[in-house]
């Protein structure tokens, strides 16, 4: 009996037979569905997130490219500005421009596999909440950004930054987390918008960059006092209003992305 | 053909044709010359209404997009498209007049320390991707849906962006929206009439574009029924 019930749902989930990674995970969650109760929101998110991270671990399509891009960009900035070290506003600007553009690489690739290999179809066939896709993709992008920053921020400290990074790191971490959440929300939404268009590689950054200007303003202004040479107090140098702006942005666009994302997935 | 098509167009056109000369007459003959900036300040009666109408058009486009997604009525998508399209045209006018005003009163064509101007540019850069996004999607139903999603997100972005940019720089521009009560009554009256004239112009142009688009669709449908292709 237990061998006979999952069989039809497995063939249903795997209807595009060549769609290997998404179909494999959909097949894995088949026993859950066979118990006649659709999986809950968080179970779906967890399954999708697991799939995303697994695919990324096996293909290494996004994160290594993003990290390498960031480090290369620091080298380019060194030669373009003809400076060995930077600090203050300049340092914050270089850091955030680099992180933002590196994030664009990940955003551009976020839904490409689902679009090309039938992952969307497999997901739509499953009786689950569509918003789970948004949450899982945003969390995956957040994880990519975290790994990117784990490499890019120390590399920045090593290559370009004049003041030592150590004592300001906790404050910088708060700014990074708040900005990453905004980038993840908008990035996921824009990636889903752009992936269905003919010029998806072009439209993704074109849409995302103006939308992320407030994040850049907030993040750069919040982190520039942390990156000055003679840092006065060490801790508590983050202007609270910029953190508040970032948090407000995250909240507003997180909710908007949640509200409109379902409409991008109907077919 | 269809009596609802283009209804009210004549009234709107006549109202606009009447309102614009009245507004211009008030601007040039009624409103006093401003003490500091002199004659140049008259561009205020063109630039600020243009900017307000543009931003309202963008937000309106977002609200119409919400209506489209709620009702699945394609006419709302058409309205949203027309509102955003017309706002883009008005927005270019705003940027040009703003630039002229900046050159006249501060000596530079572009002033980064002016938050309103900078936010406006960012919003224009965002909305400039509306049509490339829309027309890069072939399926008409999906095109309408995706364009609506964009219009909603961008419509919400308008106030958010103003907040962030305004926080980031010092005040330089006369704060018109907050301080119109500080204007002398003659100037305030002229400004309100100019704003009304500009809104009428926007509404008229939008309804012309809507009528033209609907008529073209109707014509296509009829000729398909009659067998012309």
C-alpha cells in the first residue's frame, strides 16, 4: 500500500522528466502529500530552501561568481581611484556599490533554472502556498549574500580599507543584515519579474538598481562613520535614523513583495 | 459606434482649453513678481504643478494596477498604462523645467543637494523601465499582470524614495507642499489655478490616449469579425 500511493503523485510532480533538481525535491516531499494533507507553509519553505541550497552547492553557479566579482571589483577600484587605502564616505561607497553589483549577479540567476528546466511548472502543480516560493528564494538570496559578505568584507578590509575592521564589525554587521534583507526582498521580486522577459539579464539590474537606491543611501550613510580613520568611540557610531530607514524599507517592501508575488506565478 | 467610447472628451477638452489661458494670465498679470528671484520665479507655476501631477499619475497608475489585479478587468491595466505613460512625459517636462529653474536661481543645471530633484530623477529612472519590461513579455495576459505588479511596487516606491533622499540631504529648495500657506494669497491662488489647469491637461491627454487605444482595439475586433486581417 505504501508503495502504491506515492507512485501517482511522484509521476505528477516529475511531469517534466528532465527537470532534475526541482523534480527530485518535489518527489521527496511526495510522501507528505500522499497523506492527504498538503504540507504547511513552513514545511514547504524549508523544502524549497533546501532545494535551492542543494542546487547551489552542487552547481556552484552564483556564490563563487559573486564573491570573485566583489574581490575583482576591489582591485579595479584600487587602480581606478589610484589609491592604496580608502576610508569614510569613500570606503562606504566602494563597499556598497561592490556588494550591490555582486548581488545583481545572484539576482539575475535566481529563477533562471526554474524557468528553463520546468521548476515553475513543478511548483505550480504542488498543492502548496505560492508565497512559499518567495520566502524560500528570498532566504536563499539572503544566504548567498551572507556568504558573499563573509568573503567580500574581510577582503575589503585587507585590500582597501585604511582603518582596522575589528572593533566596528558588530555595528557593521547590523547594517549588513538590514541592507541584505532589503536586497533580498526586492531582488527576489525583480528576479521573478525579469525572468519571464526576453531581455532578462538586462532588465533585472535596470529594475533593481533604482529600487535599491534607498538601501544604498541608508547602508552607505550608516556604515561611513564606522569606516573613518580615527573612529571616536568604537561602538555606537551608527546613526540610528539610517538603521530605522533601512528597517522601514525592509518592512514596506517585504510586505509589498509578499502581497504581489502570487500574481507572478499564475499560468 | 460605442457611445461610451470617448464620453466626456469634449467637456474635458473645452475645460482644459479654457483653464490653461486663465492660469497663464494669472501667472503673468495677476501674481506679483517675487522679491528675491524676480521674473524667474514664474517657472514655479509650471514646474511644481507638473511635478505634483506626475507623481500623482504614478501613484494613480499603481492604484489602477491594484484594481486590475483584484478585478482582472483589462481596462484597468489599460488605464494604469496610460497614466504611467502620460506621467513619464510630464516627468520629462518636470526635469527640464526643474533644471532650468536650478540654473537660473543657483547657477547650476543640476544640484545634488536638492532632494526633490534627486528623488524625482531616481523615480524617473525606475519608471523608464516600465515600458521595456512590459514590451519584453509576449503573452498579453502575462504582460498586463507583470506590468501591474511593477506599477504597484513602483507606486509604493515613490513616497519611500522621497523619504530616504530627503533624509540624506539638507533642505535647499523652497518647501512648496508643506509651506503653501506661507505663500502670499495672490501667489497661492495662482498656484492652485495652475495646478488645476495642469491636472485637467493630464486628464484630457489621458482620456485622448485611452479613447484612441480603445478605438483601435475595437477596430481590430470588428475587422476580424468581418474577415479582414
